[in-house]
C-alpha cells in the first residue's frame, strides 16, 4: 500500500494482545529504565493500522544505563525482526513503559526512539523509494488513570512535529482475516567469483540489482489471466478449493539469453551460472486491490534478495586475502510457522545449516516461548560451468 500519514488514525489489535501489553508495560512501572517492545502489524488502509504481535526488546547489559547506546540496541532488534517479516507485515512502532506524564517530559527521547525504529525498517530497501510503505510510527503505552492501552502517532515525513494526541487502541474480538499470496520467480544469476576484492562485491550487487529490475517490470498472472488493477484479491481466494492455502500468483519476465563467450576465466575465479528459484509471500486483507497485492509480493521478493546479497557480502569479508572463492550460493529461504501468529516468518539458511540453527535465531529475536515448524520455501538448482 502507498500509505501517506493521516491524522486521526485508528489502531486496532488482536484481543490476545491486550493482556500481553498490559503485563509488559505494568511490570516496568516505577523503574528508572524504559522497557520497549517492537509492534508488528498490518496497514489495513490509509487511516487504520492493525497490531498482530508484540516482541519485547532483549534485555540490555545491567551495567549500562538507558542512554544512546540503548537506542542502538532497540534499532538492532527492530532490524532483526523486520528481516524475518514477509510482504504485507510491517514494523509499526514501539510499546514503551512510560506514563502519560512522561510522554510529554520524555518526548524528545521517544521521538529519537521512533525515528531509529523507522530507519531500521527502511534501510534495507532505501534504494527503492516506491516500496516505503509505512510513513508513520506508533508509540503504545499504558495509562494508569484510565487503565487503558493507548497510542500516539508520529509522522516520519515530518518528525520535527509533536507526537499526535493519545487515543485508545480498539481490541477486536475476532482476528483479522488474511489472504496469503505466494509467487515463485525463476532467476538466472551469473556471478564472477574470484579473490575477495571490491570488484567481486560490486559484481554481486550489479547482478542482484538487475534481477530486482526484472521483478519490478514483471507481469503478474493468476489462473492464466491478468486481472484489472482494481480487482480485489479476495475474489480469487474465494475460488480456491482450500481457502487456508496460499493464492498462487505467477510473476513472469523475459530471461535474457547468455552468450557462451561470457563464460570465461576471470583472474583466479570462474564465472558460475546458477539458476535460482526465489519464493515470495505476502499477507493482505481480502479487500486489497490486485495492484497493491502485487506490490506487496514484489516488495517481499526484493527485500529477500537484498538480505541474501548482504549475507553473501558478509561472507566475502570473512574470506582472507589469499583465499579464492569457487562458488557463492544464495542462502535458501525457509518459512517459519508459529501457531500463535496469523502469518509465517521468514529466515535464511546456508547448505550446512540445520532446522535447529534456524529456530535458535528466531528464538533469540522473537523469544523462546514458541513452538516452531520449519518449511522449505525454495529448492535451488545449480549449474556450474567449467573454467576455460
């Protein structure tokens, strides 16, 4: 969704979150340090947000006071949460253990926190401005006087303004009904792999960027047809034999022919031809238009590629100067199913990693009180050309 900030936003939430938020915020009452938690949800419309989950920020070192370093801790946690979210699911802000009076006396600190949260969830796709969906951030707190969970809103396009006046969160008796949409993209990636140099990293970035440009121009097809942009995605889910299964969309684009002349030995490396299957997923409401649904899918695919690119760049940095790299593989994507959530999470693993490694990373970010099931999202085929 192309969301612009509007005053008087409505914030709804799953009923189960009311007790969680009260417990989290009340347990910190009277303490000198601020307790924070990441708010994850869905932007239903230009005037409504819906909260789906609350993830407490990991405890900081007790030897340090809550200062600027803690803003960095919050930002790092937000980025970890954000990278595990699929299309249509957003970081909407923070729950903070402040009183009504502190929302005024600590407004500068709270705005710094919200700005850091917003930047952490924008940095990954900063180059693709059209995918910046959330132009505001919520600050949720518990007001002792009214015994209600309330929120304030900050316009991130104009963060110098004050936090919007507090309003009550509306806790819904029934969970928000989602339509899960999924697409598979077949990509031809060609990498020049050799000793760790700036050229190697730049080559990788150029290849990923070209793939992203293909995704931006692809044609979206469902049931062999191209729907009108204004058609609602719920129309297609109603035709699905199993409504609990994802609605499958095809994202099609022309794969350029690869000249055999390009397959040559470069320095101490080899150009490797890899065929990759990239799976993307988005959660949208039934009243979401076809164009906004495809935008959410494209965004998920792009974010997934950028995350995997960054993982490979980190791997290149770890290589010593005298090491050559015969092959670099994009990390494989897996879906992480948590029955306490109405949406799946996303993680990435290398060839040698096991399910327990993935679960441990999710526990570290989202908390250990969860039963997780790992599903493979992608099968990767590789074709390696012999060096000339």
